[in-house]
């Protein structure tokens, strides 16, 4: 008897879906002049009641593709907000294949686990994490950071997972510009976000190492248990890379776990031009790398590399009666907090296998050069100003139209400019605040972005800021 959920004409549906995917890839190859709005007809079609009877898969897929086409897609070459992703084509195919098999990468799969082992090894080699290493794939940098810090807490206070600690206060240390996932982890791990020591920055917006030494010494004197130091290798705001070697010295002196949040920036460790910034990576206890950011594969594909895999097992190992274990039978679930776990590794494995490490290095170098190009264009521009030199590929800048000196006025002008940029649709970026200064921020992580797209940022921002009327127009200037 046929399954009630068998897909009629599945060959046709697959061919149709493949055509739609190809259309979207062609659409991502070049920037488009506008960001189309979702038309009312499509909006209405997304508002209907639950269908009692099914309908044609081809029509449903066409409708889905039309709605997606009017949505904000990060793979477009001029999507420069936040830290985007690129929907790498081979990764999309890997996701489709992995979803078709739909295995659960939480328990031993008898084969697919090997993708995870090999992709981890290739990634560690690419960025120079060094041996020994172990690790896992996770749903985003937030989860990888949480996982690492859970392991660090269990090492700092063995048995915490069972007993809830011994009443002593705990603390985490990071720079003032660390990602908020560090505070979130502190909240979830009963460390408390107030016990995150957000340390001052040095002149390059990196964690001040001397301040870390002082904070650790003061906490140890006061009976506080240091759980971990979280270095950021590529801050979200400006791309600053904390000095890993010096931080490793301090952590070694005090016996504290050193975790690196390289969710955004760590792939740049593979490049000739930025690699030196990451010196000391071979001395850290753990590192987060989001392959869905600068390694271009579709979301979400975060990797946590750890020096000691046993630390994960001591933190997450569970022996349930319905999951058989044995000397030869171990399960990824004993090292992670997820149970139903898609095979995230396949898309990264395919990406390395199909493109090779050199292509990734080249793509990242291009993005680094694009940040440098934008910095030069802004520096030479009469009405635009970069707010810092790029360490990696993120850059904050502002327009004179949004630089009156009155913070509230400038915040409102910057917000109006971002709204104008969104309505215009040629580029996409977001507002940020740097040292209290309202500004615009871009981040280059997309392999499709070209130098012409970088030039478009300058043209579009200047044109729209002048059109808002707050600045002299290019002709008058
Ligand atoms: C430095 C850093 N850490 C962590 C994260 C969180 O990653 P995810 O969004 O994959 O959870 C981000 C996100 O941009 C980030 O830039």
C-alpha cells in the first residue's frame, strides 16, 4: 500500500527544485540593483488556513522560491551586515544529501561519523590548531562557546554538573568586546553574567593582558574560582584578535582554561597576511570556529575544537539504558548537549574536498583585501570616515551627515540612513556603536563580494546620506 506521505511525481519535483536552486545561485552571482519587497499576492498566499488536502509540489516549491527571493539572503554579494554566510553551493548539495539520509549524528552511525573526524582534522590543520585535538560540530558559535565553557567549568570544579558547585563564586574573563554568547553561557552555566569580567581593551581593541593578570590575581585572593578566559579571535564589532600567546602565558601561570571564540575570525589564521595575529593558537584549550561564517558553508555549522576530548565526556557523558555503550561503541551524544543532531560535518567535508584549502585561503585573503580597500576609500573620502583600521574584515565607519557630535542626534541620523539604505536595496548593512559613537558597520566574509561591491558601499552611503539633506551634496562639496 502506498504511504499517505509518498511524494507524487518525485522525479519531477526534484528536477523542479534543482532548477529553482540553480536560479537562486545565478541570482547570487552578481549584485542586483534592488531588494524586491514581498508583493501582496504572495503575502496573502502565506496567510491561508491549514490545507486539508495536499497540492502540487512544483507549485508549492515555486511559491517558496518566490518568497525567498524577496527575503534577505546572506549569500548575496552586497549583504554586508553582521557576520553573514554564503550558502556555498557544494554545501547546499551536502545538506540536501545529508537531509535525505537524515541520520542522527548523536549516536554511532557506522560510517558518517568519519566525515566528522576528517572534517575536524582538516579544519584544525587549516587554521593551525595543532595536536592533540578533538572536537565536535554544533549548532552555532553560541552553542560551541557554551559547550567549551561547560567543559571548563567541570575541569575547574570537578563534579559541578552533579552537585551544583560548592558555594564558591565562579568567574569568566573576556574582553569588553567579546560576543554576548559569553555572557549567555555564564547565565546558563550558573556562573552568572555579573561574574563575567569584561576587561578593558588595549590600543588595538584587544583584551588588555595586564588587566587580565590583575583580575585573576584579585579573584584568586578573594576565593573566586576562575572557570575560563575567553579570548576573541575576531571580535564581531571590529575584528580585533586578542593576543593568544600572551593570554596563554597568563592562563598557564594560573592553571585556567583558555577558550578562543573564533566563530567569525579564526579561518583567517590560515592566511599569509593575517596568520601571525593568531600566534599561540596551538597553546589554547579550546576554540570555536563557525564554518557557516568565513568558511562559507550554509548555516549552521559550528565547530568546537578541544585539546582534551575527555573533558567533553566528563561534562556530557550519559549512560542511558536505551543507548548501548561498549569499549568499541561510543556516541557523539556523550560529548555534546544536543541529541537529535543533523550531520553538519558533511557540508564542510565536501567543501574542503571539492575546493581544497588553497581556494579557502584565497577567498579569505580577498575579503581581507576588501576591508583594506574600503578603509582606503573611506580615508580618502571628503564625507566618510573609518573609525578604526581593519584588523580582519569588519569595519566601522560614519558619514559626516551623522557626525554632529551630539550622540542622540547622530544615532537618529544613522538610523535614518540605515532605513534609507534598506529601502534603496543596492547594499545591505547595519548600524553599530563604537566607543559610544553611532556608526555603520560592514563585514566581508562572502566569497562572491567583488571590489566593485566595495566601491558601491562608498557610493550608496554617500549618495543616500547627502540625499537625506543633512550633508552638503557631492556637487556642492
Ligand atoms: C565572535 C562571535 N562569537 C559567537 C557568535 C555567535 O555565533 P552563532 O550566531 O553561530 O551562534 C558570533 C556571531 O556573529 C560571533 O561573531
